[in-house]
């Protein structure tokens, strides 16, 4: 039996390896041919099974990647998305997002930077005991974790209350507009 590239397939019936059975070639996995082209002697290599190197009907090798088709529907869909992006509803969702995220990032980064700077510039303050073996640095470090959890909770709450419904409406409208371009297909 031969594979799609014309090489014999091993049937497992003999002591010799598949490389030795392969048309008497040497056991090297790849070698340079006489014309300087790479030759694959690996018995598991099957280039034609993946569609590479096949002839296109004219005797020339077919291109590896078929040329992309530009459909009118794709450009119309792009126009729909641009139209939605320019809409007042989309701009409002983005504005609400930015009004929460930018101050949140600035506050969290400032708090973190303050913690790192205080640890480096005021080691006496950070080493001051608060209760037993717990000092200011430990409380500030735990405060970093607490800040992360509080900011995550606040972001999820803000998204749920102020953006999710409007974003879902925009998504629904966009899908309806693009579905209309395809002629109502599901």
C-alpha cells in the first residue's frame, strides 16, 4: 500500500525499520538532493496528506494558501460595525467604562507605588509594630490584596449596573443588522 505521496506504507511485518524499507535510501531524516532541494526521508512525513505540493491541474503546484475572497457581504458587515461604533449608545458605553477604569487604575497604581516607595524610603515607619509581630509593612501589604479584591468587586458591580444592559442591546442590534445582510440565515 502507498501513501498519498507515493511512498510505501509500513505493514509492520519484518525486522527492518520503515526507513530501511523506504526505497533503499539512507536512514537520515532529511538530506540535500543533487539539485540542492530538501528531500524528506522521514516515513511519517506525508506532505500531500495536508494538501501541500498537490498539482493544480495545469501541472504546476497549487498555491499553499488559496487566495482570499472578498465578498460584498463582508464589506457591508464592516460598515455595520463602523456604524455601531459611531453610534451615541456605543460612545456612552465606552465613556462609562473609561470614567470608571481610568480613575480606578490611577488610584490602584498610586497606592501600590506609595507602598513600594514607603518600603524603600521609610523603613523605620514600615517596621513600626502595630500589634505583636504585625507591623505597618505587613498591614500595607495585606491592604494591597484587599485593594485588589475591592477593585475587582467594584468593577464587576459597575459593569453590571451601568454597562452590561446597554452593551447587550448594542450586541443584539449589531447581530440583527448583520443577519439582515446575510438574508435572514441563522
